[in-house]
């Protein structure tokens, strides 16, 4: 069924009076933009609109039906524009914070907790960056770092006293901190939260710190090295054997030629 | 003559199949409802779920040995067909035999390391599954197949 009026077949179907003509140029036909030309004497390929019973390939164009088809397409465009404008604004004006998922560190060394963010607004002076720490097995999340009005405030009384360092740069969208002299009590989840007024809606991001005695080797290093080493060894030995045999054969041939 | 060739190829393919099955199937150690293998530990029962095995270095070396044995056996089969058509009359299938013997040695060392070191990554009290037995079975068959290749002379 045609979307424009009931009872009309969908194009390209047989044409009926009162139904809009199919929109768009037919291949191989010249297009006459003004529908009012219907009153002019038509060339033999054009049919009069009243001759609706002819073959569907003919194209009777009247002013009324043309404007009806155009009105239908413009209403569709309006609908699309409305949908897009409804969907448009929401994702663009929230702040996005990115950190690593897991960080591994060894006891006594230092580790960098990197936090970067993306904001659709300009970085203003009112930007605030906060770091919270939730120890492993604990339910409390304590605040350990705050940056506001261009000033960083690091922990001076808590667990991270004299161990934390601010290495971020809000202008460069970076809010990273460095923890020195790691200990097993630093195992836990660190949360980075950034607010850039008026862009304040957004999710904060978490990074989990694991402190080891020594950093474990990644899975697959031993596997890959054994397989690679063995295959390389075998390839080298086979190549050597073939080379030796080739040289020996050549020497045999040279000796035989000399003996003759 | 053709029968001998067919028999040798069947033996080689049997070794290959044994190696593949024992490497892939999850049945090296069996507890009730609990199977462990080179790649994953699976629990059946009410809920069937599998976790990847530990990242122990010895387990990785066993995995590497099994993979190497498969690689060498496949290479040996490929080289056998190459040498079948290119070797001079009376020549011996040295390379094929050596690769097959290497595959057998790799399986043996992998299974041996697994036997000695499996308490490291799996609790005691499990019996050995059939994939483990297949791995040990593949070792003498691979050695025998390799020796046959070394002794065999090409006739036409």
C-alpha cells in the first residue's frame, strides 16, 4: 500500500486517478520539472493523466499529484530531523574519565596511576580532580587527593603521607598521580573523578593496584620462547647439515675431475 | 610394496592423531567431577564451567613440548611425501625419521615433566586421565615410526 493515501498501490504499480505518481526520474526518460506542462501538447511518449489504464511504464504527471508526493517526502524529512535532534544533545555533554584497569607494582618501587579525561567544554579554572582509595577487603573509600582552583592538595595525614606526587596537568587533560615506596597495604581500588563545570555529569573510573614481591612474567613467555628456540635450533641444524653435504659433494666432484 | 607404504603411513597418521587428541582433550588429571588438562580445568556436576589452567612455568613447558611434538610430526609427514618423490633410488628417509624421532622425544619429555611436576599446579589425589595415557602411548609409536623411516630404503 502506498504511504500517501489508502487504496493506492505502492509504486511502481498500476496508476490510478487520485494516486500520486512515482517519484524520481525513470531511467532513460527525460524529466519535465513543471507538472503544469501537462496542459501543453505532450510528445508521443507522454500520456495524459486520464489515461490511467495504460501500461504502468507511462508517467502522467499532474500538478496536484506531484505536490502531494513532494509533501509526503518533506514530512518524512521533518520526522527524521526531529528524531536526530532528540537523540543529539545527550551523549555530547558528559565528561569521560579513562584510567587503566589494573596496575602491577613491586614492593618498594613506585607506580604511576594515570587518569585522563575528555570534556566537551573548555577546561575552566573551576575544574576539580579527586582520587579516592578503597583498600582491599574494606568497604570505606577514603579521599586521598583533591585538585581545585589550580591547586593540588595531596594527602598529608593519612596512609599516603609523603608518598604521593601529583604529576598531572589539567590543561593537557591528565590527572595522574605517582605513589612511591609501595607496600602491601596499598593493594586496593583507586577511583579518579573529574568535574569540569558546567560539564559535571559523567562516570568516574577505577584502577586496581596489585602489589607483588616480584612482577610475574606474562603468560606465554615461557611457552613461546621454548617453541621458538626449539624450532630455530632444528632449522639451524638442518641448514648446517645440508650445507655441509653440499660442500662435501662439490669437493667430491672436484676431486673426481682432477683424478681424470 | 604398496602394503608396506600404506602400513607406514597408517602408523604415522596414528601417531599424529594420538598427539592431537592428547594435547587437546581435557583429561590429563581426573578427580570426581573435576578434570584438569594442559589448557583448562573443568568442573562438571551441577554447573559445568571451565577455567584456564595456572600460568606455572612447568605447565607452560609441557604445553610447549606437546605443541612441538605435533609440529615435528606434521613436518615429518610432509617431508615423507616430499622425499618419496625426490629421493634417489636406494636412499634413506633420514630427515623424515629424524623429525619423527624428535617428535617422540618431545612427547616423552612433556609427559615426564608433567608426571613429576603436576602437584605444583594441581592438588594431590587425582588419577590420571586417558589423554595422559595417550601421550605416553604416542611416545614409543613415534620412536618406532621414526626408526622405520631411517631403516627404510627407497625402491622403485
